[in-house]
C-alpha cells in the first residue's frame, strides 16, 4: 500500500519462509500503489534462513546516506552502525549454514542512497537480478560493498547452465568513500556497478560450477569498476554499455582478474579521459571479442575488438541527460557476434535487427529512430498518445523499463492511438511488446490515411499476444497516396492488455544519398565538370541536375556498399534536350577496388521526361556498386530521382 515504511531495528523486512517451485512468495506493491521503504536499518529486505522461491518486485528503497555524514562514518573506532552500513536488499546465505537461499528474483526495484550495498547476494543459488535501478549506494560503509554484488555463491546442484542472471539493470554513482575495515593499511575498495566475486577455488563454499550471465546492463560513473569479475569462473559478460567508471579508484569500465572461463563479448567500454576501458590480468581461458573501446587505456584484447568512438546518442554521467542508444552511423551496429543468450536488448527489442547483433546494451531499430512519441512510456505518462479510455500507466511488473500501459476494464475496453506523418514508398516496421490476462479480443494495429483524412484500407493488426511477455512485429510499405499513419492498441470489454515498447521506424529503401538533389548541392555525389543544378522546370522537387554543355560532357557518380546476392533496382527520371548520347549506368567493384566486368548502361533518355529502371542482382565477390549518369559533349541531360533500392 502507499506510504513510507521504516524500522529502527535489524531489517525492515526479514524474509524467512520459502515458497515452492509452483507457488513462489512474491513481495510487491498492491496494484496502483507505490510504497517506499526509507530506512536506517541494517537491511531493507533481508532474505535469511534459507528462504527460497522468493520474488521482490517493484519497490523503492532509500537508505540513510542523506541522514548522516561522511565524517561520522569515517570514524572506524566506533562500533559498526547500520546508519553507515545498511543495505538495500541482502540475500544472506552466510548466516544460514545448511539453509542457503535459492531461486530468488529481484526485479523492477529502485534502490538508492543505501550507505552499504544496493543489492547484495551471498552464498545463494539460482538468482535473477533484472530491470533494477541501483544508484548512489555504498558511500559510507566500512565493508567494501557495491551497487550489485554476488559473493561466494553456494550450489544446490551440479548444473553448469546459467544460474545467475544479472540483466537489464542500471547502476550509477555507487562508490566507497570509507576505507575497507579489513585492509592493512586501510584503503578504499569496490564501489562497483556490478561485481561477481570469488566463485572459483578460493570460494569458502566450494568452487561454483554454474554460469553467470551479465547482459544488457548500463553502468556509469561508479567509483570502482562498471562491471568486474574477480576471482570468478564461468562468467559471460555480454552486450553491456559501461561509461566513465573508476571515478574514485581508477578501475576500468569492465575488468576480469584471476578468472577462468570468462567471456567478454559485444560490450561498449567508454572510459573517462585518462581512465581505463578494460583490464585483463592473471586469467586463464578468458576471451575478449567484438568489444568497442573508447578513450583511456586498456585493450583491445580480442581479434575483433576495436578502439573507436561508439557514436552514442548522448553519453553522459547525468541519468536525466544520458542516452546510450546508438546513432545511425555507430560502428557498433551489426558488428557484434550473434549470441543466443542475448536475444533481446535493454529495451526488450529483438536481436538482431540487421545482419548481426549490435554491440552494447541497445540494438538499433532498423537504423532509424522511433517515430512514436513516448512509445516506451518512460515519461511515466501517456503523453503523445490520444487515449480512448481505460488506459493507464502501470509500474507493477513492467514489460520493459520502469513503466508499461494497462488497457481495459471489466465494463469497457481501453486503448490509445498516435498518428505520424507518412512518406509514400518508405518501408515501416512496427514493433510492440505485450501480454494479456485473458483471451478477450485485443489488437495492435496500423492504418494509412490520405490528404482528405480517409483511411486507405482497413486497420491491419499484428499477431495477438498471449499470457507471456512477447514481441510482435510487422513491416509494410506506405502507399502512394499516404500522408499519415495511425498506430493504435486496444482491448475489448473484459480484457486486460499490458503493452510496452511500441516502436515505429521508417526506412527509405533508397541506398543512394541525396538522390533527389534536394540539398541544393551535390552532397553525396562526385560531380563531373559541366554539371549544375537547375530550378527551372524541375522534374521533381525543387532541383534537377543539368549535365553537359556545348563544349563538354557532364554527369556525376556515387558508390555504395553492397552484399553479394542482393536484389536491387536502379531507376531515374530524365530527358535529353537534343538527343545526344546519354546514359544511366552501373558497375561493380571488389574489395580491392577493382572493377568487375564492363559498365552496364540503361537505355538512353529521350526528349521527353521518362523513367528508366532495371533490376540488378549483386554478383559474387562484389563489395560496392558505382552508379553514374553522363552525357557527351554537345548534349544536355536533365536527370532527377536517381534511386537504388533493395527489391
């Protein structure tokens, strides 16, 4: 229920009873309520006595950092005080020998300003930590904690599959400012975003044989490492984005030390100036590959690692400003390794969207931005949407991010819609993630409209959802008369539809840049002599190319990368002023820049405006195609809308 809950004692909530495999015990907010735990205790949630099959879901947990001072907590001569050391969520198998917790889910929580650890797991098995926001923890503790930590796991069985999953979390500004009490001489340690600590031969609970999956996390501006595997075996660190960590200790964005069988693949490590992107020391059987390193030192360590600017949308240490998605020209796009364990990205988008997985926590949707305003509802409202009725923001078990939408009620249906400008000939892709509570009719659909506001066809619906979170996708081309596109979601009376991550992207299938010359110049083209732009009687738009004069021929060319086997269509509209020889042509080149075969010419343009077009199949060994147009001396060729598009 709504309210602020606290306790002056050992823990606000002690969890000592277990659920069963078929009946987990779930601690979550009452529907529509946002309870907050504000504490100065040793723990907000304390899972102890071997409590298992437990889920902690959807709480805000604020600790005591704002209630005390660094000066007070730096006095290690005083007895340990929970106000300086209290944790957010502590799954504690250390104090329960013979009764180790297992099958624990910690999801959708906001854990912040705890003087000790944010989410700490010790001596447990089968744990999922997913979709949490964990920040500003560990500042004042004497125990070297971190934002999210796993220490000395205990195995209940000998399974070697994934038993720990740490996925889709945000961890920032976790740091330690008080020396670790066990060090001689005293020194600072940890304050990491995420740490897997002591799972191998040095584990006092026995070497742990299960695997750890750390994927799709965002870690930034932590005092220690963004992600670190220390004295840990069987760890997979896949598709994370780690930015400017090591602010206190100078540790790396992602580090592996004293480990065995650790894989660091498809990550983006963006260091502070003078910082360290990665560390790889005292390891055996450790693989780094397909990572991007930028700024700082460390790496590359793998054959397909690169050191380059990852071209993030708005990298920042300020969570209100930061946007770690990929720009359209990011080298991370389609350049990662395909990893079955990472089938979705941070936002729940399916991987891959292109030829291969992107690197980092985000998969770029079709190389294009989302055309829907607030399509992920992370504004915490339905801004940008026209709500029919019975559609509300829902924070209980959201599908992606912190917010989803719940549509429908017992007495009436519910939903919303949004309209965007449509561009004829563009290919659109609509994606949505959702689930339903029953089998009542529901739909996510799209409709095109003409300039008069008339629907050009009936609504087209995506495949219906089921009771499990899943994604639905449809791709379609805007018809010639389309000027607007409506996207809507709806459920009938009695139904409940949970919907999230609505994404509409548009792709101009034309591979040529500035094909209509509407930039007012030849950007993207190599123009030959005697070639200019004309504004009198243009063939299309405001500009048309005029090539050739009485004293010399003229034209332009452009080259684009292609893939063998691609089916393309080359077309252009043009006319000749006097019938002198002219051509639209194409030729292929291999990776060394050698032309393959002869130049192929399309038929000449006649005296009247004409569309010339030809279908092309890219031959084996081709790396690029050169498209050119030309007229001989004495001729004048007017040409426009030179297009090369995927068939």
